[in-house]
């Protein structure tokens, strides 16, 4: 594979409903998309999952754009690589910036799968065509609004409900939700909003029989998570803390978590995601696919990744209609009444890219060649 052109675009895409976490509220996504083209004119698409500000992690749309344009794209252009799995290491001189790297790396996987004439999920080594799905529900104005939303998602078939928590919207809310839905698969995601001294609060949360509690403590802290896990019954799942295969290894060795959420962007693309997944498989740590409010392109990549063997738990991969009035892929992602998504059969990502829709949403475009 020799990539001869890398096209960057920024699109603006308003969410149907705002999404609020312990670090803030998002109403409109700013998404950098990457289109790679090879010598023969074949193309692949990737999405940068960085947020609008440096709050989930250090990367954000603006920083990723500059990193892609100035450093990453020039490292890939004109280089001959045997396989898409070699792309990540071409960018190793740049530290971190894994979401920017993943945008290019995943686009190359799409291109390679298309050229091979196979769906990306099979090309990656996926073992299940139908993936189990859950939803992530942001912080709402009232607990009644939250309960109504949960009802709607359960009716749509979703297999597990994740609610965002933060100080002041935690035990009180979980208690009401659990009372209303005694038997559902339920979990909470704190996005690093607590400290080890809040351990008593998590012991209170033990009463609600959650599947797991996601990233309760600091994004860059493993030791405190290990200490907290010793003190509570509920399994800790790490999200923000797992950026590299080594992070996964260390977290498991330390007992900092019993479950890992893999986000394709956060770990730097499909090759690194597969490494994390393999480590978890060997150590019997269940994994699931996290979400970053992706447009259809990132969502399609997530679906492909979630077909890998280690992804045994329902992920935050859900239907396009929960996020967008109109997605940028066709057909939009839909969920079965069983709460699953069926990976497509067509080569590569397996969805049509809606070029005109993307054009109309584009606020800037840059071609590096
Ligand atoms: O922590 O999983 C998270 C969205 C933005 C940033 C962080 C997270 C999330 C989600 C949304 O939970 C998952 C989704 O529906 O895409
Ligand atoms: Mg999370």
C-alpha cells in the first residue's frame, strides 16, 4: 500500500439531544474526517474521535487537525507499507496524539479491506457478525427525564444502560433508577469525577448491583483505582486510563480494574486496539467497545472492532438516530429489537459515504499530497 493523498475535513454536526458528562455538555460535534487515497485511486475513511475541547483527554479537534496536517500525514504519504497493521509504527516519532493517529490508521484499514474485497470486520479477524449493544445516557435535567429516557432505550431493545454520574448526581440517582428497573443490566460512568477519599460513596453504590463502575478516579491514575477496587465489590472498568497495550497490562497486573472499555481513537487505531484486546483475552478481562459520539464513519469502525473475540460485553455502540437527524453514511446504523447491530457484508466499512451530505457539513478542508 502506498498512500498518495490524505484529505482532511472538519464537519460540524449538531446532536439531536445535548450530551452531558461530569466534564461538560456537548451540543454540536466538530469532527475531523480523514480520507486516504492510494496510488491506484482506492480510498478509505477514518474519523478522529477527539472532542471539542481537551476535557476527556488532551487531544481536541483543533489540536488533532494540526497534528494530522503538520506531522502525521507527511509521515505516511509516499511510504510503501506491506499492510495497514504497519501504519501505526510509521507514526511512532510522534508521542501520544493517538486519536489523530487513529484517524489515519483506521482509514488505511478501510482502504485495505476494500481492496481485498472483504468487510472490514472480517479483515480485522472478527468472530461474531452480531454485536450486543448498550446505550450511554448523559446527565439529565431531572431524574424523571432520565427514567423516561431509560424506558425508551429499553423499549428499543438495548441490552444495558449506562448512566453518567458526577458528585451530586450519583447515589441518589442510581437508587431511584435501580428501584424503578430492578433487573436491568445497569452501570455508571464517572469520567474521573471522584477521588480515593470518596471510597465510602462507592461502597454505598455496591448496593445497586451494577455491572461495573467506569473510570471513577483520575484519568492518569492506576494505583488509586487498584486501591479502590480492593475496597468495593462492584467491578471497576477503566476507560480514560487505558491508552496503550502496556497500560492494559499494568492495570490488570495491579488489579486496578476487572473490565476494560476499548475506544478505537483513544488507543490509536485498529492495530493497537487488537493488541489491547489480546492482552485482555489472555488475562480473562472482558472488554467492550466505548463510544465518543461518533458520526457514521467512526461508528462503522467501532462496529467492525466490536466483532473481535474479546468484545463480550454490550458496548456504547448504538443507532445513528440517537445522535443525528441525518447521518453521513447510508444506510444509517440501526439496532435490532434484540439490542444488537449486525455488521455489514459489503467490503471495507460496508456503508456508503454520503459525499454530498459531508460536503454540505464541511467547514474546512485540506489536501496533503
Ligand atoms: O466516557 O464513555 C465516555 C462520550 C464522550 C466522551 C466520553 C464518553 C462518552 C460516552 C458516549 O459515554 C458514548 C456514545 O454514545 O458514543
Ligand atoms: Mg467512559
